[in-house]
C-alpha cells in the first residue's frame, strides 16, 4: 500500500489512498480536486525537504467549522474578566491517489 507524508497549512499528514483527512481551510469548491506538491515522503523514501515530482491528489468533500472553544481570561483582585469564543474552519478531503 502506498503511504505518503504531505504538508499543508503548516501541518504534516500521513496518508494512504482512501483516507479521509481534516485539513486547514482551503479555497477550493466542494467536489473539486486539489493537488498537494509538498510531499515529504513516499513509500519510505524521504526528500530533502520535499520529494521532487511527487504529488498527492485529493477530492474536497466539505467545508465546515469545528466545535466552539471558550477562552476565559481572569485576573484575581483586579476585576478583570474576558470571555472569547473561537471556531476553527476546516476542509474535509479524501485522498484519491499518490503519484511519485
């Protein structure tokens, strides 16, 4: 089975064809194909830093936002309280093929 490590959004992902992965939001419409050329490893062969001519092809399944997290800051005895919320956007992709 082919295995690859690719980089997108400042993170690295270990994938095989057929895997479904959540990555940082991509500006690609749903249903389109996206190609990642920053491939760091294919089948145990590492590049320095990337493997030349290698790419990972994936299909965009959907876009969305993760669960909300709450950020609460507090200073005792100073009457300082601050509450914030954040929802990180993501793109769900399915790996279709890995090309060397």
